[in-house]
């Protein structure tokens, strides 16, 4: 299903989209097109895209093509979905230790739409972090290990 969504292949393409998209949420799905969970997430994102056209733009990013962003966002589990608004990284309090990205697939299309709407409304009010509108049972919970460097 990733063929239904535009793909960004280089760091410069990602940077350009983040910098040049104004008044819309930029949704970046980091993953692999051949991964089953990524395919499930891509299907949800592709079905949601027409309904979110006035609030968001959605792109897929192959993790193997952009190691800089993988390291920067500490993406160790895929798929990971990252949100931006007016070149600002939007954080979401999912009730987990990591507020920078959503790890895994969304349960339903409506879950994704609700999350983008909350991010959009919060960003339009100048917030940098918003509270996740999803039920706890709909947010995947992973044990993330952080290293001190």
C-alpha cells in the first residue's frame, strides 16, 4: 500500500518537505515497504489521506535510505510515525516514555484521524506537545531502553 502514498528517499527531500509545508501537519512514516506491519499502517494512512487533505500531508520514508533521521529520532522499532507542523517537531503524550514518535500501527483509521486532528488543533494554538486522544488499549506499549552516552 505504500505505493498510494508519496515516498521521500533522501534527507534533503525530507528536510525540504518539513521546511516548506506550512499550516499542515507533516506525517512521516518511517519503515520498510516489505514489512507486514508497515503495510497495515500504510493501508490506514492511505485510506485516511483524502479525509485529512486540509489538515495533513502524509509521506512514507524507507528507514534504510535515511540513517541520519533514524539516529536523530532513535528509531529502533518500525514502523514509527513522526509529526511536524510549520517545521516544528510535534510531540504527543501517549502515556508512554517516548513522546517523539508513535511506534507500531494504528488500530483503526479513525484513531489516526483523531490523532492528526488533535495535533493540528494544538499546533494552530501554538502548542508543541498535545495529549493523545486514543484509548490506552489502542496505543502499543513497548519497553524502550535508553542508554546514557
